């Protein structure tokens, strides 16, 4: 049984078969779900008009895909005399679909963008009708992927905004919110995850949701039939209430924030949404409860000055007077608007996939939507075409996988299928999309023969979406890095089974339980006695053997070119060495507790200079093949085994960066321990072990690196064998002196890089779960302040930290004195 609009499937049949669009039938209770096949715009128009398909994003996607289905069913362009006829037909169909629901602007924006695309393709020299229809069909399918990515990042923005606004009013002191929502804005109204319901899901994922209240949403009951089902399906703590009970619930102090979706947002921020939304906004304003709107930028209509210009759809009287086809009301006139308009002055914030829309002035003023769009918001009616021009391009022949198609992908490749099970039994395989941090999509397939890990790189940052393009060549680099690491340290690298350049896919060994991500284990309080020696061996082996200490210069230079990873390095340079020191768009921090610390950091000249100097080293120094993102989330381990995974950031850079990354993350875990400790479990042993792990890792690395240099250094060009090797006393003395100076410089650089990494994990785009899983904001802020202070000290004064022993001593001292502001303005 399919339960969400993730189940939209756009099937291109083989020759002679018809393509069909399958959409979830939403008129019945979800537990009675049926599939509805839509084979063209006329069927889509009816489904949208009858609210079989509803929710502004889903309406636009369904309509667009129905056009694509129609084009393919009619011969993929062969039915048209020329390109002009193809473009005219597409525009005609889209104009017809727009008439189905006038209020939701997503559909009209999508139609305008697709019509413009068809006209543009038709006007190109040498264009064909098939080329026009193919381009439009591809763009329709891309809308589905875009919506999922946008909803994910919107959820993250919204969760942070709701928490900050509620706590600023003295609510949610525990760090957990009670949130009310209206109508349905989840996976049944979008491609997946949802807008307002996506914010609630994001709160739950970060442990910040105490309770969700969904209103029934009369007269069509989308809240009772759909939102309630989604909340129960996901296991979220939730209660269904009558629309008219919301004000009473607020009066009892049981609501900390309200978040709703939108069907159209005017240029001043006035927002049209399901009828009843305005009432909730008035009640929230009366009770001083922050009221948020969560919607993609495609819902913004900057052509309308204010909400009074938004067309409000009038629904059939029978929705109010009848129940299951039987009249339950007297013969009476009915006023049944489907939407109402909430004035901008009642809205705390408008959350989009590109962050919060700013206001034109003080609180309560209109939102500066037009200026925001012109400055880079890239949304709304006049922004969609511009945004479309900026969409990243994929490899030729590339197709994005999902939890269904990845089964077919593996089943068609016997070398991969053998790890899961017989291909003809793939329907019994289970698939889970687990992600890998913020960058790629990762699928775990399990079957009777075992399991397999499949990773695919889409042409953008997974957590942000297509607004942040990213090269897919990162998968090629990751595959080659895994192979190189396995050559030098096979016991700590998962086996690579295949690399598919066309599909940007790598398949590799699945590390089954009891292997878990080390960061997760640390949060649970685990100790890994072999982690330090294993990582020391991995770092020493991979860094030494790929450096000029072990390679001839021609091979070394060839490797630098082969592992040039410009986009991923640019991302690192931005999020570690630049963004934390100014109010970048994606930055966030625990507020208001760390507001002063963040302001001081942004005003800290010494920190800016130190970060820029490290950025220069990161960019200019090509010493060895780095993993590039070696943190506790990139390591899977048990008590006896350790595997390093996910080297998509691999490139030739300063060895100190890899060393610093893992040491910094161990220190972040150390500073987070107090937030997870309790009277019953003070975690003293884990705290001591983490500091010992830092010392042991550095000591083990330095010893093993020196040993490799002694044994294999004669093969490289940096220390010529004639001068540094052999049996002469002078050669041995020269090598030992070179080793000492090399490791001393590496340590100094590593200390600075550690500081930069720790700072970014407290105030940048991507934090660490070690801190984020601390539920109490005040407790978390104390732990974060200690880490931030220590990180700043290492960044600016790191040259004074002469050893790993001194490093851990000062970390312990910082923990004891972490209540003070990090540094004065």
C-alpha cells in the first residue's frame, strides 16, 4: 500500500506501450488507498478540480507530469508537423490545466516556465518536435526531484526559526515545541516530506518536537483524513482537534508555535491558505504565539501587491451540506470559500527552501519579497525561468534513482545482485534511503543473499537542493579514492564493487550491524578501544603512500590532476574558512544563548586573518591524497573493527587537514559529553577516553608515519635516497631531522585547522549531532560555548599548543571554565 506522493511514478513504457501517471487517490481514507491512473491533461484537470490531487506543490507536479505523459503517449513529438506546433500544443494544454484551481499559484508558475521552455527550444536552429517534447518532459520530471530537495531544506530552516521565535517569547524552555498546524502540507500534498508538516518532521528528527496538533480542516477534512494519518504513520506525538478548538488550546498554554502552508503569497507577504488559517493567525496573535508560513518560492506571486488581489476559489455547497452523499443540512444558501488570506502583519516569518523572507521594516511590516527575489531569492513567477537557467546539468544518460528504481538497477547487474539475492525476487528486497550526511543519496538494499550499499550523486547538494549545484564527478573521485585507500590500508576501507560513470553511482560493501556510525555510538556513550590505533594506521598509510615522500614526482603530479576536486574543495573553503565569520545565508546557531558569542566571532579580526591563512594552505598545499572529510560521521566501527567511508571530498591537500578533522570531532564529542551525562551515568570514563584517544591517535600516527618513512622513503623524490637513506650516519641524521621538522609543522597546522573545524560546527551550516542531540537548549549552549571558545583559541593561538598532551590539558581546562563569553567584542 502506498501512503505518500513519493509514490508518484512516471513510467515510460517500452515501444508500443502507453505511459501512465499514477497518483495516490486521496478522496478516501488513506487506509483505503487506491491508485488512480492519469493518462493526460484532461484526467489531471478532473483529478485536481475534484481534489483527488490537492496541495499546491502536488497540483503543479501532477499537472506537469500529465503533460509529459500526454506527449509520450502521443508519440514523443512525432505527431507534430514542426516545432511551432509542438510548442503551441504544450502551451494550450498547460493553459487548460491552470483553470482547474485558480488560487494555488504553483501550477500557473510551472505552466509559464514550461511554456517558455517549449517556445525557447522550438526557436533554436535545427530543433525538432521530438527535441521540444523531450525537453519539456524532462523538465516536468525534474520538478518532482526539486520539490523533495526543497522541502528537506525548508524543514531545517523552519525548525530553527520556530525554536528561536518560541524561545524568544519564553516558550519551550525544554527545547521541545508544541506545534499546531492546519490542513495537509505533508507527503500527501507535495512530492515528499512536506512544507509545514516538513517543518514538524524536521523538529522531530532533531529531538525538538514535544507534540503536534492538527486541525480537522473543515469542510473537506484534509487535516483529519490526511495529516492525522501522516503523523500516526511517522510515529510522531500528535493529537487531532476541531478547527474551532484551536483558540481554546492556545488559551490553555498548550501551543508554542503555529506553522501552516500556503497556496499563494502576495508581494507584501499576505498569504492565502486553506479556510480557517486566518482564524488561527488571529488567535495566535492574541496569545503571543509565533505564526509561521512554510512554502516553496514557487508559491510566491510577486505580481500581486497584496492579498486582496488573490483569487479565492468558491467550492461546491455539497461539501458543507452533505455527508457521504446524503444531505445533513437544511435547504439554505452556502458560502464555501476554499481559502482565506492571512495579513502579513500576523505572520512571524515566511520560511522557504532559500531561508526566511526578510521584512521591509520592523516587526509587523510587510515582507520585502520583491527586493528579496531580485537580490537572489530566485523564486516566484518572474524567478522560475531565471532559476531554471541556473539548474545544474547531469551527465548524459543520467537518471536519478529512488527506492523503487534502485532495485531494478541492481537486479540488472549480476555482479551486484549476487550480494542481495536473485534478480527475479527483487520485489521482496527491502530498500532504505539513509543519506550520507548532507551531500549524496545512499540506498541500502537487503535480500536473502545479504546486503549492498548503493550511492548516487545528483548534481546538487542533497541537503540544500538545486539552488546549490555540485559536480557529479565527485563520485568518480570517491571511487578512485576508495581504491587508493584500499591499496594502502585495506583493513579499514569498505570493498568497492563497481563505479558507473553514466549513472554517477558507486556500489560497495554494506557494513552490517554491529557496525554503526561512530558519532552515533559516541552519543550513546560508547567507547571504542581500538579506534585510535586503527585511525592512526589509516591516516599514516594513506597520507604517506600518496605523498612525494613515497612517490616519484611524475606520478605525484599526475595524481594531483586526477584528484582535482574543485567543487567539493570550494564547498569546504566556503563553509569552514569563510561563512562562520559573517552572517552567511545558511549559518545558524543556538539562539539567543550564543548570540553574543557569534557577534563577537564575526567582529574578531584575528579569527578572520587566521581562517584566511588556513584557507590559503588548504588551497595551495598539495601534500597527499586526503580523505577530505574525516569526522566521526565518516567512520563505522565495532569494538574490534574500524572502517573509514565516504571520501567524496578527496583531493590532494595538506596532510594536517585530515589529521585535524578527526581530532576536532573527537574534541567536539568531548565537549558534548556533559550534555548527555546524568547523575546515573556521568560518563566520566568516556570523557577521559576521548582525551586519551586524541593523544593516542596523534602519537600513533606520528610513530607509524615515521616508520613508513624509514622503510619506504627512499622511493620518493622529496628526500632523495642518496641524501637521506642508506647506512651513512649523516643520511640517518638528515632523515631524522627532516622527520622531526615535518611532523612539528604538520602538528602546528593541524592545531589551527582543528580550531576552524570546531568553530564551523557550532555556527555554520552543518552542525554535529553530538551537540544537536542535546535536548535542553541551555545545556547545549554551555557545551557549544566551551567548544567554540576552545576552537577560537586553537585557531588564533594554536602555535602555543606544542603537543597533544598540552592540547588535551587545555581542553579539560576549557571545560571547567566554559560559562564565560568566548571573547570580548
